[in-house]
């Protein structure tokens, strides 16, 4: 009899151990996630951004996946699902305490805001935990108006803004500031009265005379009063504009512009760039800006509403769809 009781005790204990490794989908009537926290690890991708109902990550060939348990676990398999046609098993390293697993995933940009999953299987194949992510490979975009107007006392103010309306233009030609996936995180505008790069390529060598920026759209930057060109003075004064936008996972978009206006605030010339056009010394990749070549010249227009102005930047459209994420 004692032997029988001992056998039954061993069987009961074993059954409890196996229950701990069963999948943890809540039974009907249970609270969502009840019991799940005891088994499922925390699954994150470095640099992720938590939106209202989705978690976004930047497209990368070497995205770092981190799986963290509260107790040591053996027999873990980590899979990437959805970034390619097949389910991929990811190699990983594990911390000395057996709690943290680190893997590298190739998060490709195949189409608009791809949905991928990181699937973690442990307990020798019995427990499966999944976390979903949206891969963001789109840069934010902006279409802006740059205008010059006379100050009350002397000089001219440069205004750059995305929130403007010109009657008669269709929606795609109007100002905008948007990102199609994780959303705009910040924008900044710097204005210089000399070439900010010179030999520095991507790092500004001089201090800007005007700095604007904030963490949300719309774009609205008004400079202090700046002197215009005087035909009797040489060399002619030129202002250099460096504009940058970031989305919430770190995708960056930059625009550059070069503007000249006279002492009466009449805009004389305007050229802008949406991509670097010069390679650094020893490199074959264009990461620098050559202000003397390329670029798009825009003829300034005068109106009683805006004064002298030009429109530059890009229509906020992705995949032939309207940019407005709302």
C-alpha cells in the first residue's frame, strides 16, 4: 500500500511539472493574460517604439532581438516570421544566468509597413510565445513654404512653414508634415550665413545664426531680422538652410536650401536639395552636400499674402496613397 501511495505521489508531482510547460492561452472566462506572465518571456527589439496599438521597429539587416525570462530556461528556439517567405530560425547568445537570449534578425522592407513576429518556443516545443512588430522603413516627409518679409525696423525675416494654403492647388501640392508608419518624432531647422560644411562634410563646422525645432508637426520657423543683399556690397550674402526630420524609430530625412534676397526682402534666388550629392574623401558614397552643383532651382513668387515665397520639399505620399496618417 505504501509503495502504491509513493507511485501516485510521483505521478502527481510529474503532472504538475508538465502543466508548467503547457501553452498558456487563457481558458474561457479567465482574464486576458492570466498565467501567461509566468511562462512567456519579454520579447523586445532594440529601438522599438510603442504606438497606440502597434509596436514599431526600424528596418535593419541586423536588428537586435532580446528575449528575457524571469527564471532560467533551456531548449529555447527563436524564430522570425513574416519578414520573408519562410520561417527563419535565429541563432542567439545567452547570458551566463540563462535569463537573457540575444539574436539578430534581418528586418527587410518588402512592402508598406510590414508586420513581422518574433516567435519563441521553449519547454521542449510545448510553449510558444509571440510578439508582433511593424517594420518602418519610410522616412518622414515635408512640403514647406519659405518666404521673406520685411521686419518692422530693419532687415528681413525668413519664415519656413508646412501649414499653408494656396487657393487653387490640389491637396498633394499643399504643405504637409507627416510620417506613414511610426509617426514624426521631431524636426529641426538651422540657418547659416556661411557654408556650414566646408571640409566637414556631414558635421556643421560653424554655429547657426537661427535654430528652430520641436517634437511635433506642423513646421513653423521664423528667423530673427537678417540683412539682405546690397548690390553695392560684394561678395553677395547667401543663407544656407539645413532641415532634418526624424520619425519615432530613427528614420531621418534631410533637405538643404540656399536662398538670397536683397535689402528690400525681394527673393533673388533659391535652390534646394533632397539628397547628398558629394562623397567624402576616400569614399564612394554620397554623404556630403556640394552647394555649387545639382539641386533644384525654384523661381520665387510674390503675393500680397505671403510676400516673396517658394515651395520646396516632397509631397507626403507613400505608395500612391495620401500621406495624412489620420
